[in-house]
């Protein structure tokens, strides 16, 4: 049994508010409750998200929870280090994504900030550890994501127009082309669609990214 399974087992009968009260959150705020839930449900036990408060950071929160439910530091420490190593490996790997292609060509009447703020509608992320899945599972998931996105979007994107096809981007400048019905119809060897960005002068940050939730 790994650490996340052990934590789930030892906390399954406990109210989150009671656990957090024992950790010093009294009353438990919404951020602490959300972080506790991510820890119990996610593959990285909350270590992938910034958790800043007056008591703990990401690892400190996890270590305190382990002590709270009786898991010795000698067992928890190596397990946490292993999760951090896996997280670092996932972050260093190519992040797989799906591109909704509309054949859009910018006209003179479309402001760049409108494009930047709607860019995320056509760049759909997969989980950070998606690359670890077997190729057949990844491809099937990409096709299903294309079908789901077309249904949810109605086939049109704000600013960008009608979706013509999708690209499952699985490596740098390489993609599998997927039809709007979710079927593989080709492959691209040099696929690198331009990204619309909008930021402050002298900064490389894309301001719209601040408002987009990125679930690892």
C-alpha cells in the first residue's frame, strides 16, 4: 500500500473539518478544505499546487497530516520524496495537448488582446502525467476529448470560428490529426500553430494565463 492509499484509509472515517482543526485550522477555511481534498484525491497529494497560509506549505501540510494520522516520519519522508521526484519528471516531460484548429487567419478588425484571452479555448490540456499512458490509450483519449469538446462547444469557438479538425500534439512540433467526428485522419511533422499573447511591455508573461485554471 502506497502513501496516498494509506492516507485515504486512515482518514476515510474522519470529517475534513475535524482533521483540519487538529492541524490548527480553526475554523477550516475554503482553501484548506480544497487543499485537503486534492491531497486525498490527486496523484501528487497536493504537492503540485501552491498552498500558502500561516501554517504550512505543500510539503509541510502533507507531513503534518501524516503525523496526525499516525504515519511515522521514517515512512512518510521517503514516500513524499518519491512523489516529488515523479512530479519533477512529469513537469520536465513534454506536456501533451489538443489543438482545436479553425484555420483562423487574423483579420485587421480583431484586437490581439481578444485573441489572447480566448487562446485557451483552442489549446486543451491533458493531465501532466498523461505522457506515461500507453500510446493506444493516449490516442483513444485524445479522440474522445475531441468528440467531447466538439459537442460541448457546438463546433465553434469565440474569436476563432468553426472547428475544422483537431491535433493531438504528442511531441515537439508533431501531431496526430483528428477529424471533428473523433477519427484519426493523418499526422503532421512540423505543426507549431502561433500562440496569441498579450502582456506588459518588457515582460514575457501572458496576462490571460493568470485567469486560467491549470489542473495538473
